[in-house]
């Protein structure tokens, strides 16, 4: 019996597909990485009985990065990143050990069926999976085929079974186009980002962005927002005048007429027209025309249109909308949400999809009428050759999906029903009047057949006052004629929906990546999202774009990226050579980069106007160890210390508060220590600004505080305050937080574990002695007599935090389940240490010794 390995893109998809193919008759188990499950069943495969193993990955298995030394910002010239710097594929999430997991499951398998999402990224992941499992699979006999690709657009029984019966092959060209895009974005983005971040953050203190990033797609996206901002700023309002007339067809009613000239910009001319028309006493009907008009039903829904509507009508950001759509897809409610197609294939079961919606109270009536009277064939749209348009695949209720999930599903369903409904028809009546020599018009619309607007009421023809019945030559008394003074108004800031339209029009990004680029410019603090989901550029975003225009406009204009996207599409179609496209594009951007570096002064001039130099920003905090003058603490992102006398900048840990630490100094370099804290419930530790940026010992890395410092005698170092191996992670050490009294705690210097202990103790010190049982450092605790929880009213005790029975009720863990090696195994009553108070286990037989703090350190550094 052959063994067939099948791999999907997400664990939930693997489960759904396995359930369909096995008809619910499968056994499931957790994989070795804990994130993915394996579903097994027996069935037939290409006419032979086979044992199936269905599992999944979690998105990309591998990611592209530079090799080790080229990841250092300080040691590598960014220009080298264009060609010299070698890249390598690394595991996208090392914690998931995905390659090992795939190899364990793939060992001994005869065939592989790839159920990755059917888009370019999915094809790329296909080959990442193949690279991992082919070496361990059984070798094929002769020319036997072992690699199969399933093509599907929705998680329905019909689609999945159909895909299984028509297996194809993975597309190498589409995978290569993704590799090319990844490498271009990595090399170009990193080179520009590293250069401009280092250049500007070394000069200005209030940029308020931890990274001044450049991206071949991200920057033109920002360019659109700033272009609209510039139009608003340069707009000069003009005054104009409009002639408004009202006639009274009947005594009680009045009809407002629109002037055929629309408006004039000269006050005297407008006054002249007013005087002429005021001479007339009646308005004469010159013509009456009636036309039947049609408002077309919408085209089928693709990704870009869904994102536009989600932002404009539902108030959801593109990134959020895409996440919800993906969730609806994996749960089987909608078809694949990443598609550029707006045309249904001839064999698409439109009626089947419509029948699914026949019992929903919101649109059951409309659906039943359509099914009984016959549906309209959807309008002919664009066929991009990828997936069918986004379609609801099964019925759902608000209670099932909840909140935003239901709102998006409801829109997708209403849109689908509208595409198979009739067009909206209405009768438009236009009456033309003359008042003196001037012509005026009024228009009225009456719906004759609502069509699709019943299911999409927001598209319905607005109700208007009914026009009077009249014929050519009829006269109506004039109610009033007046001159209205108005002003032209500037355009508004771009909405996300308008930006998505511009990106699609200019070929910036793909339907999958557009939300990511918009999210990036928000995250980088280049734009802020205002009410109505309008994108307003920040000072930094504006200056960057103006700087690019000043140096090299092509860096920000959509033209060059659009050309690159076309080349990438040609790779996907097999019409362009991967290496040639990569080499040619990198060569262009390398030249642009050198010119940008040589001309950076042009952008710097704009920066000087908008931002303050480092020396003029921040507030004095701690003393420099070199000149003993105060260094300034700059709070704006990225927070850092700057010594204006030495002209040195020292980076600090982010996302917390920094304050002076008791004016204590580092014994190595005489810098005053500062204390970083993530809040009263989080971690805090002291650090020396100089050691944090220039590690003093070979076993230390940049970005380590005193809680990871291996100085043998400093009172703040790991050597003096470390207690024992972390109860959760492999490499961390629990270090006493000597600033935390009277709510004492120790925190892991690697992960987020915090152990609270000895509340209200007067003093807690780490003893040089260690525990005989677990080799953790002993702790000396002093309590005030009035608040001592120690037995017999004692105020002092020395013992092990983990093993001493006196301390067992005084220790509490936060953030994670406590698992110290001393609390594993053993006979008798076994009470592990949970989230609440710690408990010692019962009797022990040869307990496994944990590493002491120095052994844990050695493991960490090795």
C-alpha cells in the first residue's frame, strides 16, 4: 500500500480537506511542532489503495535573508547589499521547526499532493515543501510520477473532490516570480532603509519613527498620499456665482431649476444675468423629454473591490478586511479571497451557490424569486486566469460569524446575489425652461424596475419630488430668482478606497500585497488614519517624498515599480528569464542608490526645516562616562541617549520607560546606569548605555542589560543577582529585580516569565551559596516583624526559592505555567507549580538536577 503525504497551507485547511476526502472517517494527532496536526485515513489514489497523511504548514516555510555578517548595520556598507551580499533561505519561524516536522512526516512516503493556496505565493510554498520532503521520501521507480498539485478555489465537497480527481503539477515559473520579488524587495529595501535610517536618526531627534524605511512598493504608495496633500496645500479657493430659479407649477408647490450655464466667475456678469432674468414674469417650457435608463448590476467581486468597499462602507482597514476574508475562506464560508478575476467561468454553479442562501431571513425572498423566475447571467468581466470571483459558498448567520466577520460575509453575499439579479431600470424626465434669454433645466427619475437595488439598497435611485405634468409652451409663474455666491473647495485627503484604486491602476503591488503596503506606511508613522478612513501624511512622510522628488523622482513615482511588476508577471508566464530580470533591476536600483547617497544633502535641507537636531531635542537624564556631562534622553521613536559634547548616540531598549538608576555608575566605563521598565506589572532591569551598545565581554551581545552582564563582581550583574534557570525557556536565567521591593520579583532575562515572591519583605538578597538539591542560588529574606509571614514570628530566613518548604506559599508565577525541573517526576502526590501559589511536589526519587545559573549562561552563549 502506497503512502501519500498531503500538505495544505494552514492547519484549519488541512483538517477541512481531510474531513471531506475521508468522509469524516479519519484519525488525528498533533505533529511534533505542536502547531500542525496530522490527519490519517485510507482510500484509493490513482486506482490503487493508499494510506493518506494530511498535514499543513503555517504559511511560508522559508524566508530570504542575508547571511550572518551582512545583517550588521554597523559593519556593512549598504551599497554591498545590491550584489556582493550573499542571501540564504532560513526557516521563516524557527520555533515551529517546520522543516524537521515535514521530514518526519514525509519519511517513507511514496507520493506528495500539494494543497497549498492556488496563487503565486502558494506555488512558491509548494517548492519550499518539496525541498524539505523530497530527500526523505521513497525514491520513484523509473519514470513514476510522485509530485501532484491540487487546484481548488473553495473548501466545498464538490471543489475539493474535483481537485483530487484532476491533479496537476506545481508551477515552477510562478514560484520563481515570487523568489525574484522577495530578493528585489530585500536588497533594495534594506540598502535604502539602512542608509537613510542611520543618516537621519544620527542627526535629528524628533522624527518619531524607529525605522525610516524605503520599499519599492511602499514608497510610491506613500507618494500618492503626499501628492494629494500637496494639491490640498496649493489649492486657492475661487469665488463663483450661480443663478437659482424657483417656479410654482401649483399654488402650494415649488420647483427648483438648475442653470444651464452652471456658474460664472465674474460678479458683474452674474449680476447682469440676474437683472435680465428678473424682467421675465413667467418661465416657459421649451421641451419635455422622457428616456428609459438602466443602472447596471455590479461586476462579480474581486479582491481589490472587496477591500475598497470594506474600507469605504464598512470602516475596516485593508489588512483587517483581508484577515477576516481569509478566516471566512478557511472556514468554508466564501471562495478564495485573493483573485483579480471579475468573470464567472461558463461551468460555474451559480444556481447551487444561490440555493445555499434561500433560507437566510435577510434575503430569502429575493433569492426565491430569482430561483423561480430564472437568474440573469452575470456581466462579462475580466478573466485574469487565477480564481473565480469571491462568492459565498455556504449559508451563515450573524451568531455564527459575529461582528466584522458577518458584516463582510453579508456584503459578499449581497454582492453575489446582485450580480445574478436584473439591472435597475428607471424613467428619466428632463424639462427645459426659458426665463428671458436664459435656459434652466430640472430632472426627475422614477424607478420602473428596482432589479439588483433591492438587495443592494445603497445603490438605489434616490426618491425625488415628482415633476409636474406639462407640455412644450406651458407657462409657470416664477417664485424667485436669486444669485448664490459660492467658493471652489479643495479635494479631501485620499481614502483607503481611493488609494487602493490608484495602486491597482498603476500596478503597485498585487491584490495580496496591497493591504500590506498600506499597513506599512501607517506603521512607519508616515501617514495617520483620520475619520472616514482618510490617510493624512505626517511631517516625516511629506519630507521623505519631497526629498525623493528632489533627488530622483523615479524612487517615488509608480512608473518604475509598475515596469518591474510587469517583468515579474512575465517570469510567472515563462516569458522572461529570472536571473536576467533580477540582474537588470538590481543594476538600475544600484545606480539610483549611489546617486541618492551622493545627493542626500538635498533631502537633508528639507529635514532641517521640519525637524530638530539631536542636540536640541530631549531632556538631560544621565551622565556620559567620557565627558561626565549630562546626556539627553530622546523619547521620540527610537528612544535613545545623545551626548552633544562627545556627539555620540546610544540606543536603548524600546517600548518602555527609562529613568535614572539611583545615580549609580558602571564599574567598567563610569557611565551612569539607567533603569528600563515595561510597567508595574512587567519587567524592569538596569543597563549601562555604553555596555548596551558596546558589549564589554566576548560572551555578550549588543542590546544586553545588566541582567545579562557576566561581570564577576558588579552588584547589578547576572553573576550577582541571577538565581536559577528559567522555569519556562531553555536559555533564560531568573534574575532578582532589586528595584521591585516591597513587591519583590525575579524575571527571566530572556522570555516574559515573572515570579513574584516575598511581598512586603524589608530586604531580599541573593546569597553566594547554592541549593544542594537544585543548585539554584539561595535567597536571604528580611521581613519587618509586624508583617512577617515566617513561622514562629521569625524575621529572617535563607533558603531556595524552589525547594524550601518555608518559601512554598510565598512564590507566585505570572505570564506562564511554572515548570521548574524540581517539580517534574517523583512518586507520591505530585502537585506541579501552576499559575497560582507554588507547591512542593511530594516524595522524590533521584530528581533531575537543573542547570545552575552559570551553566544556563554557558548554554545561552554557546
